[in-house]
């Protein structure tokens, strides 16, 4: 990075010079500054709305226990080992330094550049031309944009809120679009999360009653993000208030059980192509669809399956594998979440796919003619938030928690038998079941699994590096549950206190 220009300066230059579209006159020396609410709204939508978030953030999934290295049958054949293996090796093994010659963490800078257009709009609000209603809506959307950007930053590069003290360092944060030279020190957990809470509260208030479609930041999406923030801050009563208000407006769940042909579903050669982020298939649950359409689905971003079998796949081991959590005979979420290739299909026959089953995420599949974008907020999350909040609040209400959990699961599981309080010996057992259902329901959407691993006890696990068969161990409350800042940021700003992550070596085999 150029000396004297930090990441926020770069973000401001990027937003000003490349994001304003018609606001920049190419031949002129001067910039045409936006004046109206409509123009600033175009700036927010053009530079914000988290375009390219999926491709920029997909690597975070390699940190989670939902991912594993692919089948080992080709490990002795270097031609069948994907270049992805080396590119993402440091991430997958939770090493002290995740960046390498093959991989650079661009997500940190990207998220600050997503916060910036929100800040610009908020800073210039009083000077814009437009009605009070137009300004109120823009204020709500800009506040949502900034809240979401810092929510991501805090949950990647800062300590988990419920594991930290308020005075602990979190991430740098600027609330002005005016760039200044020098260091941007880390704000405290209390300051950053306090601002996230303030911004999303403002978004909810300003967007109340705004009936926008799923392609625009809207009231329902604001309610969902507000309930998410409250849940992460363990303010369960507030999480309940926001989530129940959302479900008053959007209660309908996608009836997967009613949609699926169970005989076809149970066919082992069935290939999923109708992911639940398809706005045509699932118009009731999707509140806001975002990121950017791409011919690269999450399936190919993570597995590189068209090139080789020795790559990454969804974990499928008996002890901790995601796939093992589903009842394969009844839980039809499998059909709307994963591609399940036939071992006799073209790619397996010609050696490009393993002869064993390789599950891969398929919630959005642009090759299947899906509408919307590859990321989205769904009301199903609100059902899970309510179940957890009722189970964990000061005076737990297990009956209400189970009402919401059962309402969700009866649309996901064939011949579902509702859970009762008698099924759980302790309150914690119920909470653990809710967390398991979050893992299954929200897998590979945004970064839910990584966030939940951080806030739900930071439990350790082991993973195998398939190329060598070596086993690596992640300890309970491992420091590596928090990412370090990108190397270029640390090099540029010596005052940016790093997050120390341990060097990891294989554990000795018995």
C-alpha cells in the first residue's frame, strides 16, 4: 500500500473515483458531486450492497468444521491434487499466517470499503436535496449498510463479543468519510458493538413501513439483522422483540417436505439443483438477496470439483461431519443444500470426481437458472433466533423455544415428530440442539458457521490434511478463533496491534 495512505483513505478514493458512475466526468478535472437523495442512493447501491461478498469471503468457510479435504484415493497422484489445496492450506490448517504467495486476504479492505458508502450518505444527509421521507429511507439503508459491514469485521478480526471484555481491542472504526493520514487504532469491543447496535437500531426505525422488494435494503432485512446483533450480544429479550416483529410480517416458511418427491429424493444418484436461495423457488423466506450473480457457484468455489477430486469438500465424518448430522432418509434440506453426485456419472467415470460420494454446497446454482443472488437473508434464521433466545433468556421458556424450533423442522423433515420438553434433560441440551439445527439450516449462507463456532463455546476439534494424512488439532478457545489483520495492513501501520495466532504442527499419531 502506498506510504501515507491507509485502508480508509484507499476506500474513500475508490468510492469517490470509481463508484459514482455518472457522477464522474471523465474529461473534466473536477468531480461532479452528487446532490440529491436519489444520486446518493445510487452511490450506496453501486458501491455498497455487498457485491462480490461471496467470492471475497468464501475462503472463511475453510476455517470451519463444515469443510474437509477431499477423498484421499488420489493423494499419491500429484496431477489429481488441486491447486486450491496449496492456495488455502494455511487457512484450512489454522496457521499463524494464513496468507501466502497464492492467497491474500482482501476481505478486510473490502468490508471497510463496504462501510464507507454508508458513512458518506449519513455524513451528507443534511445537505442533500430531497423529501424528508426520501432522506429517512436513505438514512435507514445507509445505517444498515454500515452496521452489517462492521458486524462482519467484528466477527472476523475482533474477539467474539460474548468471550471478550468491553475494554478489549476490537477493530479500527471511523465514522467519517474524511480521510486522515496516520494510524487508525483499534476501537474497543464496547465501542464497535455499541456503534453496530446504534446503526441497526437507526435502520429499523427509519425503514419501518418501507415495503421494498428483495433486491433493496428493506425493513424486514433490518429487523432480521437487528435480531441477529441482539442475539450475538446476548440481549435475548431484544432479539425476541425484533424477530417476532419480523415474523408478524413474514411468517411463511418454505415447505420443503411438501415440495419434494420423496422417492426421487431418496434416489442416491439425485443431483440437487434447486437451492433454497432461489427467489423463484423460495419467495416467502428470502427477505433480501445480495452479493452478485456469478457462473461460479459455492460448489465450484469450494471444491474445484471440475478439475480434480483431491480438493476440499463438505465434512462427512462420523464424529463431527456436517453431513452426518442430517437424517439422510427424512431431512429434505439435503436436497436444497447440497449436490450429491452419482459415482457413475461422467466426471467420476473420467477420473475428475471421486468414485466415492463428494457432497458440495449448492444453495445457489446459477447453472440451474436460479433468480436472485448467491447470498440472502431468510426468515428461517428468525425462527432459530427465537428458539435460542427463549431457551437462553434469564427465565428460559422452553415451551416457546420448542414452538419455534418445531415450526421450522416440520417443514424440513418428513413424518416429523415434534420435540417436547421431556426430550431434553437440561436447558443446555435444548440449546445444543438448537445450535445443531442452526448449523444444518444456515450452512454456507453468509458466514454463519464461523460466527457460531466463535460465539457458541469455541469448541476445539481435529482435522486431517488429506495430502499427507497428518492430523492437526484446534484447542478449545484457541486464539486462532480470531483472524489476524492482513499482512499489508500490519506492515503499513505498526500501531495496529495484531491478533496473535499460534503456529500449528501435526499432532503425533498413536
